[in-house]
């Protein structure tokens, strides 16, 4: 979650406005619509201390910084990071000028997540294999029983007296 990722992760929402300092500002509705999340989700991230919009007349006003942080939060969620991990990585942005600590921690957490996903994938593959074996066994058994039932009906029909 480096500075480069912040700048290049997605285009800025089209519905931005300019404040007095020529800085882009966004309403909660603009961010929600443009990023495909609910206003409630954005307020949740604010309640968690992950976003800190300014207030203008009781309305939340989000800066370019808030937009970048929200994009990183959403990306972290998509990748399966916990909220505490995401918050920790966001907070590391200000630790050092070169963001090396943030990048190292992101690398470490990313590798851990990869290992977790690979383990889950292996477990899923084993489960799929077992289900496919069960499916094949059931298909054979069903077909055998259908064939046997058909054969018994045919034999029974031959035993019936004809008039």
C-alpha cells in the first residue's frame, strides 16, 4: 500500500468539487456512488478512525487524502486483510519519509495472506476431489439400480398371464 498505489489505484471520482483552496473535495454520496460502497460503510470506516473528513455546516467533506485512504481500505478488504491490519498499514504511512516500514509491513502481511489463501485453495481442491468421487459413485449406483429395477419390471411382466 505504497504512495504509488495510492496515486494509481483508480481514477478520481468524476463528481468532485473544488473548495476555496482549489483542493478536490467530495461529499459522502459522491464517494459512495463513485466507489460502489454505501454511505453507511464510509461512516463505519470513519467511526473506526480510518477516515477523518472535515465538516462543513454539518456535512462531511472528504479530501483527496480521504479518497486515497478509502481506496486503500477497500483494496485491503478485497484482498482479505482485517480492519486492524488495514488501519495499521494506513497509520504507517507517516512513520518514515520513504515509507519503507509501510511497504515492509504490507509485504509481510501480503505474504501471510498468500499462504492462507494457498492453504484454503489446497483444502478446497481436496474437498472438490472428494465430492467428485462421491458424485461418480452415486451416478453409477443410481444407474445400476435403475437398470436393475427396469430388468425386474420386465421379468415380472413376462410372468403375468396373457389372455
